[in-house]
DNA sequence: TGTACGATTGCGAAAATTTGCAATTGATAA
DNA sequence: TTATCAATTGCAAATTTTCGCAATCGTACA
C-alpha cells in the first residue's frame, strides 16, 4: 500500500528541507503516490502531462532527481529501467529473477539485520529503504541450474519508444 | 586489484555464451580491466577511442550493456553516475556516504551471509557481486546526526559535459 | 496585505544514448 | 583454406535527458 497523499508529514519534510512546494511538485508527488510501487518516468510524466500539459519533462526529471536525492522518493534501477516510488518508513526489498523476471519480496527485518550489523561493525548507517537484488528464483534454478546461459537472458523490459506528443502541430 | 587481462577464463566464458570476441570487445574489456574499479562510460570510451578511433560510442554502449547483462562486468549506479568494472569471483561491496562521499568497503563475508540466509529461506540465489549501500558514515553522523539536512547533499559527482570530439569538424 | 529575494519553471538548445540498417567479419564446417 | 551465415559494427537518424537562462512565483518578513 502506497503512502497516502496528501501527506502532511511529507509536506512538512519538504518545507523543513527548504524546498518550495510548487503546484508542479505537488502534482508529481501525487502522481508518484497514486502509481504505487515502481512507476517509470514515462508513466509519471504521462500522468503529470495529462493533468497539467504545461509542465515540461525537464521539470519532472529535475524533481524526481531532487526528491530522490533528499529521500522523499526512492529511485531504483530495475532491469535496465529506473522506477520511482514514495519513500516509506518501512523498507521493502525485492529479489528479481534474471530469467523469468519474477519478483519475490523479502521481509524487511532480514535485510535490516544486515544493516544493523554493518552499523555495529563500521558505524555506518545505511539509509536505503528499498533494495533490489538480482538473481535466480527457485523455479528457474530447478530448470537450469545456477548459471545463466546465453539464451536465458531477456531483452530489457521497458517499452522502447516513448514518442512523446509534440506540442506544435 | 583488478582481474588480470588477458584472461583465458573470461574468453572461454564469452565463447561459451556464444558471443564473438571481436577486436572491439577485446579492447573494451582490456580498458575496463585496466581502469580497475569504477570506470565511467566516459573514461572507458576515451581510452577506447584513443586506442581505436574508429570504434563508435554506440558500440561501447552496446557492449557495456551486453557484458553487464551476462555478468562479465558489473555496472553500478553510484551517485548519479554509472560505473563499470570487470566481474570477479569475490564480491565486494561499498558503503558510500551521502554527505562526504567517503567510501567504506564491506567484507564480502558479511553480505554473503545475508544472501545465504535469503537462499535458505526463499530458495532464491542472489547473483550480484557488487552492491552499493548509501548512508551516512561515522564521521558525518558525529557532525550532524542521522538525518540528512538540506545542504548536506552534494551535486552529482560526474563531470558534466563530455563534449566528445566530432570527427568531421 | 505588500515587497523583496532567491528558488523553480518552461523554453529551446545542447548533449547523451539508443536504434535501424546495410556492410562487415568472426566462427564453424566442409 | 574457403565458403557460409548470423552476429556485430559504424553510421546517421531518432529519441531521451540535461542544461542555460530569463521570467515566474513561493515564502518570509515588514
């Protein structure tokens, strides 16, 4: 379940960071929230553009980047594409299979335990609330063993051409 | 220490996967090997281009992508830039500080333990040999506490304009 | 409220990355 | 060695992403 929006906590956070909460930013956050997990740039931009055609891609790029940088949202590299989602208190992590692209969720506690250990040992505080670990899922291992054969790898999943609508003509 | 090159094992791996070992690919691998850890696209392309000016950026992009896909090299998203390096037997992982960009290496064993647990619990085999965990390092925590303030975040590290030399003036 | 300042936006241009395709060239088997 | 065939390359074009800058527009404060 995505974080609800409007989200007073999020707004407070934005202002505390010294950011202005512009209509553009508000909309972008709403869209990301509405998309739930793993929204691509295109999905986000499409929604934003539909709701407010004057908002430029550059603004969306910039804000996604800014929000990520300040951990209001999380950006994740998945299978050749980048996906975004609202940051949450609870972490959640995925195992994604190289072969079949299946996803398995990992209980946060497990990963958190590693971070706690790292902290104890090095004093370093890991901040990521969302990690993606690539590998091979149980089913595919059964089929082909642990090594990735030549033809077991897939093309990038993301749709190729976005072909945004030009404004003029 | 980067993996030595030429590397018979790597060549065998390439051929086993059904890839042709073209001069372009050979050079790219040599360059990546020569760069050691964390080579950016630009660094790689520059070296390649210097050694063989006729090789196009597209070829380098394609092969970096292909090699990553088949785990001959590892591509990693670091601080807004992507970096590549030759894959190795031994994993190695980094903690990178959001504030000062300091790097701390994590003993592979520690992370591996997590993966082993995941395997035991889910049957999923994690394949990544190189993970990057972002967070706050001990020194910066001491200075500012655990929360990331507005001005504690840095611009992207990667050099902005690449401005490749055009061939035809 | 009204004013002032600096953050943010949209635009167009620049730069980076990907793609289509014809030509080339490894690798295999005769 | 030579012929064959599909993988790979280089180019140019298409597409995506970033950047510079003047104009706006939130916010803070009087």
